[in-house]
């Protein structure tokens, strides 16, 4: 089995314009058309069984509506092999009620994106949300490190992450982009081995580390806490599968990274 823990899809009607704007901002081409069908086709090509869709809420006003839409389309997306996390925004005053509702509906995790939400990860608003989500047993996945499309301020630096870990001690905390995009030397020094998960999205190859540097960081952190992830549509799923298959992981390590570690977070009762 193979699980991609970090992907993005958009409603069909806005996907073309959304990809155009985001691709221009980041200088990054898209590898699918940004729709659920486009992701499903990419998954079939790469042999990926399940992809986790991570919605990014840029306004508190859209949180409930977007999460409702994800819940409404849940069965359709799952038939395509796509499982969505819920989104949340630091300005949502009713975050606790929203998180409880989504937990009751069967969502197993939430996505934070400090850069697009213009709020530092160690801001008290995020700390309260992370603490509440963890108390509900939800996984919390956050963008970590710089964002290639929003230069000038790192909203999720290694220092901020360390403060979150110290103050909240979240049990199911996932740091995207191998703990901090483009800060991997500091990640290796201060976060490798910490009680958190790293996802591999957008972290190896053209916009990331050289493969052997990436492999070394995986080993230093512990392959039992690495989650295979691509950041599709911003990275090609087939490209990432090929990179992983050419790295010298043992078969046991490869199975854990491809699916075993993710299954513990997505299907804790199974």
C-alpha cells in the first residue's frame, strides 16, 4: 500500500485560476489540473492507493463552508482514494466547536498553514487550536519552514516549532516539508529525533534536498516518523515514488514510510 500524506485539490470551477495564481507566485509548475479527478489520475499512474487532501483556509469566514463541502463530498472523494483533513483558521473564535464537529463527522486531522494565514505558528491562537485538536485525538499537520510563494517572513520557523512542542506537547504533530522547508540544516540539528512526524512533501529533488541529504535526514529523525508525501500538484507523484525506490531504505523502512506510519495517524482504531 502507498499513501501520499500531503496533496491539494480544488473545486473544478476554480481549479484553473487557482493553479494559475499559485504557480505564478511560487514559480512552480503544476503536475495535475488541481481537481480531484486529476489527482486520482496521477495516483493511478504512480501506484498510490490513498492521498490526503489538505485544505488551506485563508479566512475564518470560509472555514465552516469549506469543511461542510469536504464532508458532503467525502464519499465521492473516498471512492477516488482521496481522504480530506478539515481546515481551520487562527481567527476563528469558535474553533473548539468546529473541531468537535469535524471529529464527530469522522475527520482524523486538521491542516494549518501559518504563511497563508499570516500568523506565526507559536501565536497563542495556534497554540489553543493545536491543544484542542490534540485533546480530541486529531492529527495536526502544519506547513513548516519558508513558503516559496510568500517570501520575506518565516511563519513556521524551527524556533517556533520548538516552542509549540515545549508548550503543547502534541502527540500527533506533523511537520510538512521535512520539518522546515529550506531550513533542513537547522531541522537536522534541533528537530531530528523530536516526538513529531515529518512529511516529505516538496523536500527532495528539484525544489528540495539532494536525495542522499534527504535520506540522511530521514534516518536521523527515524524512519518510523517519516510520512511519504509529495505536495501534489506542486510535485509529481510518480517522480517522488521513483526517488524513494532508488534510495537505500530497507524494505521494512520503505513500507513504514509509504504507508505504515501514516496508517497509525489516519486509522488509529484499526
